[in-house]
C-alpha cells in the first residue's frame, strides 16, 4: 500500500475490541456513530441480545463484506468451505479504506437518521473520494428534502465536495417502482448474476439424477435414505402449511431419518426456516422447491438443496410412483463459465422511480449474487474469514471500486462525469452474446428499469470519449422544477435558493439517460456532452427509437476541436400512438467509430393523466 495521503484528516476512533493499532495503510480511518440510535434505545450494550461491538469493529459481517468488495487487497486461496476457490480481490485493491459505522443490529434499532447524517458529515470532512453506501429507504420513498431521506441529503452535500456517492438499488424486486436511492446525484446500482453456480446432485432410487444448488459444504454426502414429501407427513393432512414445511407442521414419526421434499408456496417461508422444521421432525436432509429466487443460504443443520418447481415436480412424481422412494444428496461443486450471465437478479429493485419518474433509475448494474468476500469469524465455523452473500448491497461496492479507479485516472472529474462514464460504456449483452435478461416471476429481456444503462464495464469506463456533466446548481434547478420550494431546498442545501419557473427543466437535467413519463404529443429535451477523448473528434448520432415514438436529434454530427470541447444537442420526441400505453424503451448513441457513448431512453405515451 502507498503512503496515507497528506490531505487525510480522518482518525481511528477507539472502542470495544478496536484501537488505533487496528488501522494501517489499508484502513486509514474508522469512526462509529451511536448517539442517534441510543436516543431510541438507552440499553445498547454488547451482550444484551446483540452481537454488536461498541466500536467500528464489525460483528455482523455486512460492512466487512462490502468494504472488501470495494477495495480489499488480493488474497490467494479464498473460498467458502471449499466453494468459489481462487484469488479474491476488491475492485480497487490499492485504494485506502475509511469505515463509518452508522448502522447497528436490527435488534437494537438498525439505523438512525442522525447517525447516518453524522457519518456523511465526517466522511466529507475527512476527505474521502468515493462513498459506498449499501443502505436504502423502503417504499414509499420520501422526498429528497424530507429529513427521513437522509441518504439523499447526506449524499448531496458529498457530491458538492466532489465525492462520488454509490448506493444500492434495493432488494424488493422484481416488482416495479420499488427502486431505492433515486436522487439524481446518486449512482444507483442494480444486482446481476455471475457465471458461477454451486451445483449439487440429487440421485433418486431409480438412478435418475437431477440437479439443484447448495452451499451446504459440511460433513457428508448423504447416502441413499428414505425420501418423502411434506404433504404426506403433515400432522393434519388438510393443512396447506405442510407443503411449505412451516414450523410444527410435520409428523416426526414419518419424517424421522428421511430426506424431505418441501414446496415453498408463500413468502412466509425460506430454506432456512424449512430446514429447522424438518430437523425438528427428525429429518436428515431437505430438498426445497421454490419459484426462481437468486442467492443461496447455508442451512448448516444438514444437507439442503434448492431446486426449481420443474425439478421439484420430477422428484414428487418419482415419490408418488414408488412404494419405497429413496435418494442421495451430493456435496455441491463449483461450476464456472457454464451459465449465461449476467442476468438481472430476481431480488434487485426495479424502476421507474415513484418519486421522480423523469430520473431514470437504476443507473447501472453489477454483480450481486453469491459474491465471495471477507467476513468476520463466526465462532468455530469452517467458513470463517469469507462468506457468500447476495443483494444490491453486494453490487454497490463493485461500482464504488470502479469509481475509485476512474477517480485515480481522472482526478479532476466530477461525480456526474464519473457516473456518466459508467453508464454510457455499460454493456447490454451477456457472455454468450445475447441480450441481458432479467430473472423474476417471468423471464424477459432486461430494460432500463431493470439495469439502467447496462452492466458495468470497468475497462471501457476509463475512456468513455464523451461525458454528460452536471453541476450542483443544475441539481438545485431540477429540484425547483419538480415542485420543491425555495425554503425547503435552502434548508437541505444550506444555500440561499430562489426558484424560477422553467418549462421542462425536469427533463433537461443533463443525465446520461432520458425518461419522459408523460408524453402527450411531443417533447424536446436538451443534453450537453463534453469531449474527454481525442481533441479532434467527430461523433455521429445513432438512435434506436422506442416503439411508436419518432425521435429526431439535432445536430446529428458533433465536431470537437481544441476550441469546441463542450457541445449541446436537442432530441425531439413525437408520439404516433393513439392509445394510453406503458413505457417503451430505446437508446441514443454517439460514436466516432471507436467509442460508443450510449444512453438509455424510456418514454410513456399518455392520453389521460396518471
């Protein structure tokens, strides 16, 4: 690691099992914030039902995992119980880390607004370059200037100081309008799958083998034992809860010593709780069939394998046709490069933003399913040191690490310029060359409300060619245009603001995306690009128009030279549709033949007000 920057003002705040010697050239700052949460819970102490340390030390693991994903140094032979074995490193392994612990175990209240805002204030004061914030506000979202949306407020003050703020999109997908962290100055990150799976074989007594996934790496392969279906062993045969294997629903006499097949039929059950039900009834293994849901969890009590409904139905058919059904469960194995990827994860929250639909969110997508990263030791478990976690909390630090690399190469770029570089160079195709799809209740081609500009491409983002820049004043004009008053904006921004009415200003914020939620007949949008590539460059416009929308770009050619580095253009939209419809998607790409600077477009034609 390089020397700690002389401009750094941070400290290592001492506390429970953490002192100044725990900092080094990698972790150069650590603070923890408690006043807000203790105002609500006066009894927050280590040992009162929470694992928390009263310090920056992490007991739960979320902060360790995300920090190492963003900037962890290279570690050979990383693995989770032998799975995902190999070299692990963060996105920016030579970046310094400063930790700001503002959230606590949910058993003591989670996060307090005052602590989050204080953490932002201290990070700004200390001199960070990039903030990775794997937090989110649940739907319904509050306004940017409401004190309850502390992330939006804190991040606004950060970007004013040139600090890029990257946040998670939320884990409420695949339902639309669930996107979190929708403020236009935030880089909001969706989650995608990667080309790695942990396959486990289920061999039935008829020698037929079907496959599921598991991260239960424990003690044994489970040799052939009895196999049964939860509905057959219900305490009450008429009880539908037995299909779920919900607590107390199984007959111990019939389940003892057998593998139990459970079908998940509700959101009140998961593989962990089902495994506890089966264990209580004396079962020795679990096959858990459910609708597609990304991310794996370790049961720990005995082998657990997750399958989809199709495989579950095949196993059920075997059970019903066989007098004495049996099965064996194998240990999982790591499979790499055999899966189409990336795909937008089932849990990743979707747009459009319910609060400001003219801001297209998410901005970008990055890996967030079964991500291996550092984790604090958990007792004597064989997997201490690393964990496989899933969520947009995991995709967020991937992008933060890339943002740090961009900042190191382009130290004068604004947060908006860095966000533009990420979005305009993102990919829309997977490893097999097909378009990226989204995994949800049904499979479909991913659209900008699923993955924003696309899947992040670190190498291309270093040299985007053109950028869409935005100033703090532009954001303030945007807030004025969507209805916030001068007083509330002044309170949030700590500046004197006088709003002026400007037509369509909410559409003209210079984002690397266009979202028009209420197109009646036509609209005109203005964007401005700055050349950051070759001094003499000529770019031509390529338009993929949304269905039923005519799109015209003027001018269609942008010529840059030493005296013309910033150019504006107009995009006109004209609807040819006569019916009220849903969003249609397209894109605008500027290309010089080498670089392709692409922004996503979302347009909804309306015939009556929504």
